[in-house]
């Protein structure tokens, strides 16, 4: 069996960005050392100019097409009256953007500000009780938005996951997570949960919160299977008999609840592994300067305004939802549509993850890196590594925990089998929720394919990184 230290080194190696010269302990696990060469400055400048003007012209053609067909698009999707730019209408058909914008102004923004205030007061007066305060505030905030029944449902999921994790079997933990996830697709359960709320939006908020909490439960369960929390170290594997008792179980449930209900990351992520959360939450909170906070708020405002300007100038989501418009789009406008969709997706998650990351930073934690611009990524492996960094690290950590529990060669495909089964199911279920809630029928035609494409890219990246062992 490979030692746990080697597994940790392997995880560190996989988590590295694609630097030209990897670190010494990771070099044994990386098959290549890429040499960096610089192109002539004049050539680079020419590429930047051509790229800028081609993007600008493609966006202009899409804007022109949007204005020419504004009346017909308005009849089909009911464009909203614009508020950011005078005289322009707004495309509201990106459900995810509209959903989180509405919830942010309604309650989430104010609850996050309240979390920041409580967190700073606790760090100053009661630093030893930070985790307790995080847990209490997170549960109360979830109860405010999801209701008592929603919190009870989440607590039930946490309790079942923790009970199964006591068996120290990763396979059972994965099966439990899949079964809990599948219950949300049962019609009778859906009808029951819809009856708890006065609006459909609250029901969707419960679904998304449950899906993200499921990932955190898996992270906690696998860490518990690999290195029990009571044992005191990653290299010490205690027999299950030594871990029985009410006190260790209460301690585990307390830590799991604090991890899953941590308010800034509770509803939409980004995902942070339990290992990272538990290591960072115990650190002293560093003082954050006011210019840093104001600079972060200013960047968020700029990103938010940029996203709003895109859906004011270009009705790309309304156009891509109608096959008739796709067939008559001019080539440059069609290229602009593709560029606008991926760039809006990038800017949208800069706002969603960036706003949360600012509050996480105020708590003294390091949230996953923000998404990297999709225009400078040339491979889907890069999308996995650098767009949703939290999800990528979660996948890597789960693979390492599975390997630590089972042993064997790192390039063996056996430890990755649960990931291969779980990832497409989770991704497809979450994507299908967005499709159902937004009512976009055209997305359902291609919906089942992209989770498997993402999974294959992830496995290829993982096997490439581990092939040197």
C-alpha cells in the first residue's frame, strides 16, 4: 500500500497550476517539464489587436441582429425594460443570472453582510468560538430562507451521510450520496417540497442548496473513511471499534454541520473541500485593510455592470433558444453569439464566485481561485483546472482519498470508478434542474452530452498527471 504522505504529495502535485518548472516533490509525478518560450513582442501585439477587433466586430454584428429582431424577440421571450442603459431592453432569459440577482437583492446580500459583521465581532471578542458562531448563523440564515422544513431536510441528509460514514466504507458513502440525490427526482417528493413554499423560487433554492451540500457530505465522509477525525493524524488508521461512542459522533456531526452550513458558500459554492476548510478555519483572522475591501467591491460592481451591459446590448440567450434565428444568423453574428455566451458565462461566475470569495476572505479563509477567462484557454483540461477550481480540487481530493483507502497504483482506474459514476449523474441532474426551471427546451437536446465530455476531460487530465508514478 502506498503511504498517505505519498498520496498527499500526489494531491499537491495535481493541485499545482501548469507552471513551467514544477516543485521538487511534485516533479516525480509530472511526466513532462514544459519549457516556456516568449514570442516577439511585436507579434504578440499583433495577435492582441486582431483578437480585440475580431471580438468587437463579432459582438457588433450580434448587437445589430438583436436590434433588427427586437420586436419579434420581445413577443417570444418578453424582454424586460432596461435600467442600466437608457432606451435599451434587457434579455432576462438566462435563468441562473436572473435567479441569483433576484435572491441577492431580496435577502442573500443582506444575510452575507450580517455574516461579515458577526464574523468580525466574533474574531475580535470570541475567536475560540468562531466555528460555533459560523454554524449557528448558517443554520439560522438557512432557516430564514428555506424554512424549518428545508433545514430539517438538510439535517436529515447530513445525519444519514454521517451514519453511513461510520462504516468507513467509501463505496457505501458514494451509494448513499447517489440515493439521497435520486430522492430529489421522485415526483412525490418534489410535490411535497413544493407545497412547503409559496413560490417556485424558494423550492429551487432548496434544490440547489441540497445539491451543493451533497458534495460537501461526500468530502467529509471520504476524509472520515480515510483518516478518522478522532485518530489525530492522516497516517493513523484506528479500527472502527475504537471510534464508537456518543461523544465522537456528536463532535463529527458538529463539524459536518458547521462545514455544510457555512453561510458564504452554502447556496452556490464555490466548493471547498473539508480538508481545506478544517485547516483554514482554525487559523487566526488577519486584519483586512479597508482599501482591499473597497477594491474588491469596486471590481464586483464593474463585473456586474459588464454582465448587465452584455444582456442589454446583445440578446444572445433569447436568440440561442430559437432554432429559427440560429439558421438565419450571419456568420460573424453566429461567431459573436458563441463568444458572447461563453464570455457571459465567465463574467457571471466572476460575480457569483467573486462576491462570495470576498466574504470568505474576510473570515480569514482562502476560497478557490476565481475563474480564468475562457478566451485564453485552449483546452478543456484547462477549463477543468482553472474555471471552477473548487470543483476540480474536490474531484482530485476525492480521488486521493479513495486511493488512500484502497491502496494500489495511482494510475489504476479502480479508485476513480465511483467518480466516473457519480460525476455525470450529479452534473446531469443539476443541469436538468436549470433546464426545467428556465424552460429552455433546446438545451435539453444537448444536455446529456456535456457532463460526460467534462468527465472524460477530467479523467484524461488526472491520468496524465498520475502517469509518471
